[in-house]
C-alpha cells in the first residue's frame, strides 16, 4: 500500500492509467480511494461501469474510507436487476452503451450545476469491462472525450484497466490518453 | 472486439486444460456430488491454489461439518499449507448463524459482511444445498441474489451441492450458476469405485465434455482428462 500511495502522490494532477490483474481490482479501488479521500481529503467522482456503485460504497464503509466527498455516477445499476438504491451522492445513467455514455455521462458531469468546479479527481472503473457494451471505436472515442472534457489543471484523472495483455488495442489507446501508467503489483496491496 | 474473460487457476491438476485455462473470473461454479465424491477436498484445493497465488480465500461452512473436524481430516493432504489457515484462507461458521436465522436478507448480509472485511478473490460455500432445506420457498430468489452479489464482489465462488447418487446435480442451483461440475462414481468391474468429474456447463468457455477419471490421494484431487 505504501508503494502505491507513493506512486499516486508523485502523479497528482495527471492522467493516470492503473493496470492490474482483475483479481486485484477490489483492493486497487479501496487503496486508491482510501488515499484520495482519507489521506489527501480530496473531492472526487467515481464512475461505475462494472457493478452497481453500492458495492463500492459498502466496501469503502467497511474498510473505513470516508465518502462525504465522493460522488458516484453509476452506469450499471439500471442493468443489474438489483434494487435501485438512490442516494444524495449518486446519480444513475441508463447504461454504459456507446450512445449513452458519450453524451449522458459527460453531460451530467460537466453541466450539472458546477459540480465539476472543485473536483480534485475523477476515477473511471474500469476500461476493460466497457468492451462488453461497446466496440473499440466507441470506447476510443469515449476515452478521448473523457480526457478532453474533464481535464483541468491540478485534477487527477484515473482510469483502471485489467488484463491489458488480453486487450492490446485498448491498452495502446489508454496509453495514448494518459500521462503515466502505474502497473499495480500484487504485493503492493498486501497489508 | 469483446472483452476476453479473465481466468482463475482451479488448483486441480488436469482440470484447467479442460476449460481454457481455469474458471472464469468472476463467476459462480456448482460442484455437485454425493457423499464421498470429493467436493470439500476440491473446494479446499481451489482455495489453497489461491493462497499460493497471493489471493485471499473465504470458506463458509454451513450445517455439514464443524470446521475443526473438517480441517483435522484434510490436514494430511499435501496441498494443505497450515500457515494459510486463518490468514490467506479464512473460515466462517455460517452454520451457527443459520441455526437461528431464516431471513434470506440477513443471511446475505452476514455473508457480505465477511466479504467486505476480507475482500476475497475466492469463496467457497460448503454446501449450499443445506440452505434450500432452511429457506424453502425463498430458496430460488435467495440463490439468484446470492450469485449475483458474489460476482459483483469480484470473486470466483465454488458452491458445493449435495445430491443423492441417483441425482446428477441440485436443479434449483443449476439455473443460476455459471458452471456446473458433477462428481460421481461407478462400481468398477474389478470391485471398488471409480470416481469421475464431468463439466456440464461453463459459460463463455470451450470445455471438454463427458466423464473423466478422478483420483483422490494424499496429493489431493486430480483429474485425468481423456481417461474414462
């Protein structure tokens, strides 16, 4: 955990690609948000495209990570068949499909009453699973828009990608859109 | 270009080559069989592999056998690393909770509470079929919620299912899992029993079919693909 924090500290305000083995994703999420919310007291947005935001929220609660400064944008709850849980700090969109995510998600973030003004970080979790819902051309377009529309001096944009070796085109695209890649090693996540 | 499935090594020699390198991750897999076919050994070997790979495992035992006795009887297997007990592999007595609790939501909450604390990549519920007897009409909905949530917690889960020798697998569970492995035995012509493993279902996976010979020895559970 200390090594990951050091890497994150050194790359504050940059576009950061976190690559990891899928089995480590839960811990990466907790470590990253524990650092940003608990240590740096930053304010941020978590974009959920892999599972309903409630799972991350519950995990963070159990792991003692404060969430007062975290806003969830959830692109998957409407597809999950689980009971929809609305909360003040969460907004649902209709699905991580190409036509939806490009327009609705970014519009909600950038036009929503100045919500983005004092946001220190945006965390997209995760790029690889988006391939289940859109083709690579659409994903490339989305990531480009994500970076262009959300970049701001001092703001950290983080996106995770799992199993990069299995998705070389997506990995190459992600590398083009980031300032730095942090390749998470399993041993960094051990307590 | 679709997302390729991640895979998790099963820990069972011979099995991964039968299913494109391992279990999909995340997924839920039913390992069904009658008494003595090796379900619990299989499940422990799966968790032991995870411990070797630096992953965290969580073993929920229901009303089948107390953990102390289960561990005592399996401690002789070569794949068991006792240093992992209570650390990389954690044991939870779900059975004790089930003696007084029948509310499916509270049972799910109990399971999820442990999952969020431990953050396992591998989970075993041994056996899940006990819950059917306790939950009755709520069982199918419970299984649906359970398997959905287990995958959203980003783990691969083995659910063991007890069946009678004449029954291949518990039907209620079969509909909602991603994979079904059936463990069975036949009386050999020369006497004794031959044990088998069959992959009935593994979503997203080009897997071998038919029964394949199984050996359970001090080395643990081994499949011999192609040998019938």
